[in-house]
């Protein structure tokens, strides 16, 4: 079982004009095996939520708590959070020149599990994961994210998700910039992950398109650093029809 | 992190019609008297700590014998110390005309030459490894090395410098037409060594020359590595890797003199610095002469600063006397660890020291793979690991090999 509990989370960033509050009290619980979609316009704080939970140093937590199965996530270092079972699929994965995908995946798996994966099954697992995401076998020899197309970067993120098998995955606009074929491949990967016992997903997106392939249990509308509305998957349909205008006009 | 990927326009220096002299590279002379003792104010000496050179650059006695050369033998390949007329005949075999006092002195005063002679059309499967082992850094000495590769030969020569020495050295390389040659100079000196060296290569018609400079050890290492072209179609790849620790000065100056049409030069130097007073210098000079139409050149220098108290100088220079070229460019970047890279790796559970280790290995990996000598590549990865253990991984637990 795994539960990610976010309570009254307040986050600010440093700007030239001093600290600016981005998250203004976010409360959200991702229960065992649940998929939550966070939707919202640009600048509403969606990505800030993702990176704050993962521990990016740019963000200052000024209030609130985040716990994973009762453990204080905010007290952990970035790598401790990952080893505790959190995974962030990034919108803009970072290039690491000279480090092969294969070396990177094995190093990460070893770190997460606390021991090196068994060589024979591991090679097979990697090949399967890459193959399922339409990444060919030469992909493992390339440098991490270097020269990858936008679609390759996103599929590589999902390959990591499947291989590292965290408790809770946060997907930050994994759908952005993907054509429909790539989107389906990525959605299939996320659905394979969701089908496993007790896996939580926090899916952050600007568009409703991906929700046709990944059906969330809950949808939250994020506006101006707060959750403005929440509901079931039907809320996504309403957003598709009406857009974010009514929330923006409300001037939250 | 600063990054410049300048188009040619930023770097171009035009000369009035009829002038051919590069201000960076005055005409040389074999006469020692034509070369003043450097003061440190000259453009080509301004980064070098002359006081630490033990007068190798000026008027130190050039003794012999403290550094010994040993080598592996291969059938049909001549490697030996020659003297007399034969040694004299090898002075300037690469087309070198001295433009510094120490080079003029080495050619004029050193009676012997270490000659590696690879006949035409011979293809060597194994590298020729010459170990140059210094025994006493209090003895100032000088050496002349000539590497001669016949037409269409294929060979790799490794000059492996180890031990204690104060050495002024000239390495001349003549690459025959159509030959494919690698010259690898490894500076793995002890901490007290001072090494002032000039490598000059004549790259033959349609030949391929790879020069690799690897500097880890020594108190001061300054290498000038020059190439010019004896005919059209020659290609030079110049690779460098250096790791400067506390108090070390490692300086590499490159000069690709495009003296023939359709020639290529590709320079990639990468360095890391750690510890108080670690200083590296990279100067990449490229001159595209009027005759050199259709050439391609690219030079790149990247430095990774691992701790406070280090200094990396990086200066690309491009002089162009013809606009009829296929391509020219340069890039230079010096920076610390990229926080976003570390965040990405750590967000996958990899702890900070291991993430740093991966980044540094990655930084050097691409370059090391291009050297093309597997046994040496393994050795270099191990050396990088030892260097990292001094600072970056000082408090880290051992980890699974990458």
C-alpha cells in the first residue's frame, strides 16, 4: 500500500523582486492505487507542485507537509525521496553527456533497490521496457537524453518509470509535445504501471487529450497555486468543453 | 556556466591584401641568438609561470641521462637513439622552424635524437610504446624525438612520461602521404616534474593524423602541439584530456596551420580542475592561409571546475585569410557541476557523490572513447577515478563499477 499525503503545501521561489509564493496551500491525498490528474492553465503552479515534491533546490517550502506512507518527504534529500518510492517524470529531461542510458538505468536501479540487479534478468527487463516504448536496442548505448527527440525523451522517462517501479509516480506534462502515436505509446506505459498493485499516479497536464487514454480516478483543477475545483473523470470532459476561462475569470 | 558557440563572424580577423604573417605566429629561426629570453609579457608566454620552469625556457644547462627511454620492439620498426649526422638530419624533419628559444636550443644543442621510423606501407597491429622515465628533477635536460611514418603506413606511438624530470623536449612528427597515424603523449609525471615540450607535425597529402595529449601529473606541463599540412586532403584530429590538482599548472597550446587546400583540423580538449591553485590553460590557434581553400576546422575546449580556488583559461583564436572554406568554428565552456544534471540523476535515487562521479566520467568518456587504444582507455578511466577520489568522492562509499 502507498499513500502520498500533501497538506496545506506552500512554496515560493526567489525572484529579483524577492520571494514569490507559487503554491498557496495545496491539500491532496493520493490513496493506494489511485490516479489523480491535475489540470490547469500555464503558470498555475502545476510544475512547481511536481518539482517541490521531488525536492528541486529552486523551490522553498514555506509551509505544509508531504508524507509518503507517513514518512516526512520534505525532510529527505532528493535521492532519498526517490529511494523512498517517489518518481518524477520530467517535462524537460536533462542531458547527461557521456553517460549511457544503460549505465544510467543500472546505476539508478542499484541505488533504488540497494543492490545491483541480477545481470541476466536485468538485460532482459531493460530490453523489454525499451521495446514496449518503441525504443530500439541501440538506444541503451546513447548518452542520456543527448540528441533525443522530444518524443524519445518522454518515452525514456516512462521506460525509467517501469524499470524503477516507484510507489508513486508524478508525471509532469509527459504528454506535451507528443504526437498522437507517441502519446498512445506513453499512455500504454503508464497504464502498465497503474495495473501493478498499489501504484499511485499524479498526472499533471495542460490538455485533456491524454485523459482519453489514461482514465483518472480524480481530477483537480489548479488555478493560481490552489486547487479550484475537484471531481471525477467527468470534470475533465467539462474542461474539454469549456476550458479554464471560468476559473480564471473568477479571479481566485 | 558560460557557453560560446561563435559563428565565424565573431572570430574573424582580416588582414590587408598581401600580408601573410600571423601576429600569433612570427617567422621562426634556427639561430638561438634570434630568440630573446621570454619575459612573460609575450603573448605566447603570458599564462606560463616562468619562474617555475627551472630556466628550461631560457638558459638552463641541457644535460642528458636523467630521463631514460625504453620501448617495446616490433619487427621491421626501427626505434633507437641516433646521433651525429643522422641526428642532425632529423632536425626540422617535420618542417619545424623554431619560434621559441627553447626549441631553437634543443635543435642546436642536443646531440642525439630518439627516432621511431615506420617504413612505408607497414601496418602495425600494436602500439609502439616508448616509456620516458625521469629519475631526477634537479637535473635540467633536453631531448629531441623524431617520429617518421612512411607513406600509407598505419601506426600508433605512445610517449609515456613518468617519474621526476625537468625536461625541455621537441617532438617532430612526419606523417607520410596517405598514412594513418596516432601519436599519444601521456604526461603522468611525479609531482615535482617540469615539462616544456613542443610537438610539431607535418601532415602529408590525404593522411590522417591523430594527436592525443593527456596530462595528469607534473608541477608544470606546457605543451605546444602544432600541425601543418604538406599537401591537400590531410586531416588532423587533436584530442586532449587534463586533470589539474592543487598547485599544478597544465598548459596546452594548439596550432592548426592550414597550409594546404581541403585540409581538416578538429580539436577537442577537455579538462577538470580541483584544489587550491590548480591552473589550466588552453589556447587553440587556427590559421587558414590564403591557399587553404575548402578547409574545415572546429575547435572545442571544455573545463569542469570541481572545487574553489582553481583557474581555467581558455582562448580560441581563428585567423582567416580566405573566405573559401567549408566550415570553421569554435566553442569554449568552463563551468561547475550543472545543478540540473545532478538533480536529474539524484531524482532517480542516485546519491550526490555518485551523481557527480557519473557526470565527470561522462564528461571525459566521449573523449576517451575517441583515443582508439583500448588498453590505454581503460587505464585512463582508472586514472580519472583516482583523481576523483581526491576530492569529489573523498567521503563517498565505494560504488558498483559503471
